[in-house]
C-alpha cells in the first residue's frame, strides 16, 4: 500500500480531467443548479412569511428553517432518508402517486443540498425584504394595484439583490455539500457522486492524491467564480434599481 | 362630495373627526404636526382602518363600520401624493407615471400628454427618480396620482420637504390642477400661506378633533381660533376681483367689499378673482385720514372686536366692509382710546402684500396657459 502512495511526477497530463472527474463536476453543477432553482420560490415565500406575517408558531417555523445550520449534516441526511426513502412516509407517497424516487438519485442530492442551503437563502432574502420601503407598497396600492401586482412589480424587484445573494449562496453551499448528501443518497458514481464526494473517494483511494488535489483546486475556482459573479451582478442590479 | 365621520384610537392618541368636503376645489386640512392630519388622510386612502365611522365619496361608501364596508386602497380610486413622493426607484419617470393607468383605454379620461405638459415634466420622462430634484419628484408624484384617474386627490404636505424656492416652483402647478382638471383635492398642510393660496375651505384640526370648518375667510376671521391659526402669521383673508393694472408703477387694483385695494402687480386679467391675506401686523390704525403718506391703502371702518389676550400687543378686528385684523401695541391702543364701535382708519402698505399673500381662485388662469380647456 505504501509504495502505491508514492508521488508520481506532476506532468501536464495530471492537469487534464479524467472522465469520472468531469462527470463529478458536471453532476455537481447540475445538482447545484436544480437545488437553487427549486429552493428559490420556497425561499422567497418563506422569507416573505417570516418578514411580513405574524402567525402562531412563527418562532418554531423560524427555528426549523435555521435548523440545518446547527444540526450535523449527517443527521439532516438521515432524517431525509427516513422521510423521503422508499419506505418513508413522504417517499412512499411520492413513488406511489408520481412514480418518483429521490433516495439514491441526483434529485435526492439536490434536495439534500437545498435543505442545507435553505437557511442561507431565506436569511439573505429576508434581510433584503425588510429593507423594502413599505411606503412604496402603500403608494402602489393607492394607484390601484392589487397585492399580487404590488408584490411582483414593487416588492420583488426591490428584493432582487437579496434574492441574488441568497441564490448564489445556496448554489455555492450545494457545491460543497457532503454530509447530508452521502447519508441520504450515498456515493454512486455518475448519479450522486458530486465534487466533494469524489474528492473524499479519491482521498481514500491509492494514487488518488493528485486527482483529489485537482478537484480541490477546481472546487476553489468554482466557488470563487460564483462569489465574484454574484458581486458583479449585485452591483449592476443596484444601479438598475436606482439605489 | 366627500363625507367623513371617523373614530379610532392609536396608542394614547384618539381621533374623532367629522366633516364634509365639496365636489370641486381644494379643502385644506390645517393643523400642527401631530394633530392627526396624516392619520386622517391614511384613513381616507384605506391605509389605516378607523375603529368606527363612515367615509363616503359622492354617495358611495368607502368605509362604513355599521354596514361592514371597508374598500381596499386599490378599490377606492383616490389619488395620494405623499410628503416624501414615494416614486418607485427601479422605474423611470415614465414607468412611474403609467403605473396606475387603467388598463382599458375607455377608462382613461386624463390625457397623458396633457398632464405631462401641465406639470412640466416632459424632459424628465426617461430619467430615474434618483436623478430628480425634490421639486421634480413631487411633480412626478402628482402626475402619477392624477394619471391613475382618481375621483379625489389627497395631498399630504406635498411641499413640506421642500425649500422655499422649490415650494414656489410647485404651487403654480397645484393651482393649475385645481383650475384645469376640476378634481376635488384634500390638501394637508401646516403652512398657512399655502392654504390661503390654494384652498377654498379649511378644516382646522387639533388634537385628533376638528376645531372648526368653513370658508377660509371665515375661519381666518375668527379671533377665538387664533391659537390654532397662528399668531405671527395671523391675518384676514379677503376675496377680491382684479379691476385693472397701473402699468407705469406696476400696480394692480383689486375690488373687494370694502373698496379698492392696491397691491404690487398681479399677472391676472381684469375680472379674475383672487384671495388676499392681510396680516394683522401689516395693518396700522389712525383716528383721522392721514395726509401726505406713502401708504396707498386707507380704509374707513369701525372696531368690532378687541382680542381678549392683553399683552404688549393687542389684536383688533375691524369692519371696513370686509373683516380686517389689526395688531397694535398696547401703548397705541391706550393712546388712541380704542374700544369696540370706535371709528378708525386702517392703513395697509401695498408692499406688505407680496406674492405669497395672494392666491387666485376659480376662473383665474395663468397667462400663457392657452389651452385652458381642462381635460
């Protein structure tokens, strides 16, 4: 084993991604994209509920939303498995009515990272929502706009900076999600083996170090790209919003 | 016609007001800050719910606690111009203006181009609110409210956040609205000079209640309301008609119930009606008609009321054919032996009646407003 772990010379070919590595990158981006898209409407609705509404059990809901921040990711993954696995109450219903299986599929990976990123998403949108001038909404209503139109034409556009920040955070969080994913959907090459899982696998494999390092660097670049993009977009948006 | 009778409690503040306002012209809600003016306007707009009462416009209830009617703000069709303009920052001026436009062309009676021209905001259409001055913002806000085709326009201290120059810039536009568009306006202010220029009727608000309600000349003529209408700026409001101009000295003669008043030139055609506010401190008294004086306006009259408040200064109400107020020192009061019923001569300097004391009403129009057809 030891001899197999000896470092080989770093050659140019070492920088080229192998097919399974490319697969992991592609899968990660797919999972992160769908995680972001699927959690955005829910995140906006939840942020609005928490920022604007008073209802019994609000503290409880707020706590539940933030739970993934403090709970061990493995615990979240296990809960998801219990809930959404084929035998779980929700998972069984999903399979019986729609024929959809999420456990041990990439969809499940997207759900796992969506749950983990949800607090970040909701927080960013909620903060932005709380800075929207309610007077503007009142003005829109005196101009004959119904609440839905006020939301779509005034509230939502003015919340866009927060929505963007939240979406990018959820995306980046998904790229890095490990514990909940591996517990809920396991580590299946081509289906649920995202970048972090691939790095983990490589680190456990003889001769995997160079490949693991390549993926680490790649993860770093992807995360940086996401954050820089969000920064640039946010600035442009502020200008467009006239702020 | 707007009928209002509302009650509500907000923390320690209780509001209980009832009044009616006519179908045209400007009704002013006047009172100090904290008197409940904005709260009342928000109730009219449907942004604050009264505990009980009724609000009706032209016979239709907007709010009626007994009948369980409470129309939502968007269903009331009342235009609202806020003190802080509240333009949508993410839209252009044009986007703001058309926000409240009715969807069907058949429902649009107010012409977009006419309003834009009326308010002088044509050059601003493609700009963002951020790039506008305070006065420009307020003009756009007025246009936006008008273009939503309101049945009544609420204006909550639209000039309060502006400096004197910007105020002077906007007042003529509001006068045009009143005269051109024939839309009833409820105008909230704590500045008497605005109200004298704009309003026909005043609702005097104090501590959540209505202290008095009536034509502005009458309200301003009441000594007992002086603590509310203000001491320093206090004066009589006189309705007058332009009789003619003295081109050589740039003066205008105004005919009123007590005779002819000479003021600095006003750009109005003969026959136009206007209101003049004569502040009590600008009126001097004499027992005999003065000779060799620079004062252009001398009226014979009698003292009808002596203010109860005796200090270094005494307020008097005179009858010169129209009610007039004078404020004199206690020393002059004693020296002239003034008492109710005593005949006196009231002296008013023409130069004291500046632009801010004059407000035109009704048929009066700006020169250069060739259109003048209304909408």
